C-alpha cells in the first residue's frame, strides 16, 4: 500500500491528479484505519490530509458559517460561533462516539465515509447544508442532499474532495428543532435510528417542515414526500395512518446486528409522532 503526505494544498491536488483510480484520504483516520486493519483497503493509495490546516476551522462569512472538512467533532462541540448561531446542530452531536473519537474524527470524514449511520448527516440535511467540493482547478458548491447517490456512492469525481460545509446562520431560526439518536447505550454507540426535524407552525398549522433520517436507508436522506404531505396540515388532526403509508415509501429499515427492522420501523413512527405533536 502506498501512502502520500502532501506538503500543501496545491501539492495535494497534484498528487490527487496523478492517481487515476480509487484512492482514500486519511483525515482523522477513525474509519479508514479500521478498514485498513480489516484488509478492506489493501492496494489503493492513501493520502494523509490531516496536517493541511487550510482545511480546518469554523468561520463566519457574511450570512454563513463555513466549517472546514478537517474540523473535529470536539472543535464543533466547543465552538462559541456554533453555539451562537447553530445550537441545535451542536446539541445533535453530543452523543457522537466518545471524547477520544470526538477529538480525532473529522466532519468531512463522517460525510465521506458514506455510512448510513453517520451522526452528522441527518441534522445537516434538515439545515439545508451545502458542500464546497474542491479540485485542482475548480470549486463547486452542491447541496448535501445531492452528495449521496447510493450506498457509499458519491457525487465526487476522482480528483475532488470535500473542502468545507456551508450552513446559513439563519438555518435554525424560528424552527422547533428535534433530534434523536437511538442506540443500544448512551456512550460509544452507533445509531440504530437517527431522526432530525425542523418545524414551523402557526395557529396549529404546519407551515414548513424538514425531516431527515439516518440508519433507515442505504444513506441518510430527507423525507421529502412526508414533508410535502405535512405542510398545511393541522397538528391536532394529523392522520397517522396516512403518515405511516407515506413513511413506508420513504424508508427501508433492515435487520442487522444492531437491531431488527420491526423495531426500527416502530421507533421511527413513535419519534415522528412525538416531534409532530409537540
Ligand atoms: C469506536 C468507534 C466509534 C464510532 N462512533 C461513531 C458514532 O457514534 N457516530 C458516527 O457517526 N460515527 C462513528 N464512528 C465512525 C467514525 O469515527 C466517523 O465516521 C468519523 O467522523 C470519520 O472521520 P475521520 O476523519 O476519522 O475519517 P477517515 O477515517 O480519515 O476517512 C473516512 C473516509 O472518508 C474519506 N474522506 C475523509 N475526508 C474526506 C474529505 N475531506 N473529502 C473526501 N473524502 C474524505 C476517506 O477517503 C475515507 O474513505 C466511530 C468509529 C469508531 C472506530
């Protein structure tokens, strides 16, 4: 296995451009080192990026918060800027792994590893986060919702990487915010279900709603059909038979070593009910 350690961002893109096929970036290493140890990655080149400080940090730029891909969960959980503008995002990530993992794991790595269970993706999806995708000669910005194309399939070319996450400072303003990570225990647990929601209601009528689920499909995603159905509905007279029928088209819970599909389904319905009725 070949490892590269670029000396700068331009050097990184030179290396990336020279490698034609599949390659990996080593950011915090908390996913990739496990995969290397288990021989799931054997021959593909691995490029260290963890030392490239241009890719780290949390910044306020006009009406947006920009978070570099190498920013750790710890940095985000301790950030005054995030606490001020995006407190819901900060609280949602409290249950990420353990303090040690929080210090090492990067936000970009959590998104790019492509796990259906990634803690960061559901809250970022309801906040309408965007990704800044970088390559040697080009920068493009895409909604996070357009990043995933299937299980570990991404809207990312061979010479690109996630540079930063972009969130509007107003993304949480005026919303009732909801987040639950359901696991087997409180600490160091992988989500059996992750549900994120933002809701605006006036006089008991839902005016705007955003819902995203993790661990219930091959990648975390927005529940668009359910959102469309719910807008304009009265909270006091929601029809949960209709809601379950639509939800069935949006999620595909499976049975695996962490849980079974019946449990995942029923808990998701219960969580939705809790969020919608409050
Ligand atoms: C004990 C343990 C507990 C864990 N608990 C949780 C948990 O509670 N919740 C959770 O969500 N996850 C958990 N994880 C998984 C992991 O810690 C996270 O997914 C973490 O955020 C990955 O980030 P990293 O920087 O370590 O990624 P790395 O391991 O460095 O990289 C992961 C993948 O992302 C790619 N990548 C990295 N950065 C970029 C980039 N900027 N652009 C494009 N591709 C990139 C790499 O090529 C690689 O494929 C746990 C892992 C372990 C080992």
